[in-house]
C-alpha cells in the first residue's frame, strides 16, 4: 500500500468501461492505475512495486486474455490480489489462480467494492478462506 492507500491496476480494453472502473476504484478510496491490455499491465507491474490488486477483464486484444494474465501475475507477483470480470464468459473460479475472485459484467459497484476490500484485507490465506 502506498501512503496507506491500496493501489489497484484496472486492465480493460474498452475505454468507457475502464473509466467507470477507475472511478469506482477511486470512490472506494484506492489509488487507480490503468492499462488497456495485458502487455501494458505487465509493463506497469514491472515498473512498480506498489500494486496491491489487479482488476482485469477477460476478453482483451493481444496475445494474452485476462485469465492468462491472472495466472501470469500469480506466478510472477504472488502477493498481488486478482479480481477478474467478464461480460461474455461465466467462469468457474477454479479456472483462476488461487485466491482470485470473479464477477460477471455488468457488475454491481457495491459487489466489486466488497470483493476488492475482501481481497485487500486477506493475507496469504487460501482461496477457500477468501470466499468465506
């Protein structure tokens, strides 16, 4: 956390949805960063060591979708929390890295804030404990 404020990286290719998600993150009291695809998200993660949570869409242009990105982040930056959302795909959370959460789009703003808060307050607990 930077200055006591969690840092959330929003990864979304649709500019309007990304702007709404950034506003949502800020309204929850977190610092918001943005990326339009997985490649940009990885560049940001490589350049900063203060990112606490990545909130990513599943469908994105490029060689890596949000599911692959979330697994890549879990392998490379294990402490980073992951929240994955999709309007096209309904996922089993078991297809995501341990400790990740999934939300379908359009998402409920209160639900997303609750999910971010639960993830950020969780420590290294297992996925099963995060879902309690």
